[in-house]
């Protein structure tokens, strides 16, 4: 079932369809929130989903729109969370605690996955915050440029530029030369 | 969903970056537990009836694709665009002489309504009435005879404005009327400068010194209407508010 269809059916009360929408959207949403609030991401995303479930009847749009709508809600929840912590997004965006992902590392697979997640977040954390968030929205959540701009409340041109620069920088850092040239810090560095 | 499929690659999304994004997404974290919570919230909301598509509309909940907005907004924009284009370009068209000037009757240099005696060409209505004119007659509507230095006749002011808007085209009805009023083609620019100055609005001799661009071109009745019409309207709000009313 496609996302747009799932959302539409969920709006008509179909619980299974809502579960489908959740499974399609949640990973990207969680990744985005991880970038914003670090290890509180699960809680914040959970709060966001409560609001999404509550306001589902208000939503208008297709699958892509649903991604944008949910990302906006998640972002608000994340910023609320950071405000409660009396920290500005800048200081906690990709802070160290982002590396302390939830301790659900009971299986080897989870450990490996967590490792990859940490590395990936750290790579993105090297970008300036506006670029990092634009990249998250574009490639992790999967929004197009205008939708990402709407989530951020910025002009599409500015977000496009930020995403472009961020992605370019990431791509450059991924070349073998970039890695050799003391490029990205990695988790394995200190160990 | 359309957008999901044809996402434009405005930035270099390499396979490496896709892999990075996959890593950030992970497996969706707590998995079934989070989903169970979300589903519980969904059921609660549904059973409370809040999923019914009514209630207060909030712009932030409307993520319909731009195509939808455009389709809905087209009618508004077309209507508004036509209105603006008519207003703006109408002046240009009049200046170019391709449409009848609605106020030309007022400046028709022909017989003035109350003329019972000819006025001297240099008649200055502000001054003492020239011999032959009726004293009671208000000095206002000085008929623009040749090289008349009348006050800012509203009709003439309008014509001069229209002429400015038309970039000083030297043909068409407006120009002919002004020529008649000014007493010669070459006198039109100076005449309009004076007229506009006297009218107190836009006294700048906007067209004087500017060579006419298309001396003989007979403009088509619809000069460049469409390109401007599509540009002018900026009514996203109107379009949206009009669209938000489709409560199911």
C-alpha cells in the first residue's frame, strides 16, 4: 500500500492503514529527530506520533505531503523538548549525547546498526546546522526542496542551497582522499 | 505521491549518501513498541471522533501538492489577472489608440457645451474673463483650443497620463486628441508636461525628449496581455482560503 493511500484510509478510521503509514514514515522521522535532539529522539518521536494520531483528521494532502506534515510536527516537538531542556538547538544539535543512542543493543545486529547510526549522525554533525538539517530533511526524511523549506519555515532557495552544500561536503568527505586527509571523525577513532 | 516519484535531484545524492541516510534512519528505533503506542493514540482519537474531517482549518495541516493549489487557484488568478491586465494594459492600449478612449468626449475640442462666443486662444480662465465670454460662466472647463494654455483639464490630464503609460507613442486617438489640444504634434510633449504639472500629479514631463519608439506601428488589440497577466496576481492566500472549504 502506498503512503498516500494508507493515510487516506487511516483518515477514514482504518487502523491497519495507520500502522502502514507509521512504518513507512517513522524511520525517516526518527532519523531526523535523532539529528535534532540526540538520545531523546525516541521519546520526542513518540510524542510527535501522538500528535499525528490526534490531528490526523486535519491533515490534507498526499503521501509526500504527509511526510512534510509529520516532519513539521516532529520538529515542533523536538524544539519544545530542547526548550524544556533550556538548550538552544545549536548547542544540542548533534551534540555528544547524540552518540549515546538508546540502550537497546541487546542483539549483535542492533549493536552494528547503532554503530552505523552513530557514525552517520556524526558525519552529518560536522556540517553547519542549517546544512545538516536540510540534508536530514532531504535525504533522511525524503522531502523535496519546497517541502523541506516549508518544514523549516525558510525560503526554498535558501534551503536548496543549504542542502546542496551539505550534500556536496558529505560527498567530498566520502572520497578516499577525503577520508585519508583526516576527514571525518569516526566512532572508532578513540578506540 | 507524485512528488515522491519524480523527486528532482537538485543536489548530489550519491549512493554513499543514500547509505548514510539509511544509517541515520536505522531500523526505526524501538520498533513495535513505538508503533503500538501510536496505534493506541490513533484508536483513541478515532473513537473520540476527532478524525472526522471537520473542525477548524489550519493552514499548516494543508499539504496538498502544489498542483492542487494551482488547479484551485487558477480560477482566482485568472480572474484577478484579467482584472489587473485590463486595468493596467487598458491604459496602454488607450495610449496606443487601439481602443476607444472613454473620456474623449470630455476633451473633444469640438463645440463646448456652453459656448456662445468664441474664446480667445490665450484665454486664461484664472484671469479676468476675456471680452465676449459670459461672466457667470465658471472658468473651469476651458475648451482646449489650439495651443490653449488651459488649466489641468481632467480629461486632458487623463489623456496625458495615458500617453505616458503608452511610452509616448505618436499615433492613435490619444495622440490625435492631444495634438489637437496642443496645437501640433511637436507641441504635445510640452503640452502634457504642462498639463500634468498643473494638475499637480506627476508633473514630470515623462515623455518629452523620449523619441517615439514605434512611429507607425499599429498595435494589435491585445498588446502583450497574456505574459503580464500571468505574472501579476499573487494571491496564494486567496487561493488557499478558497480551497480550504471542501470539508468532506
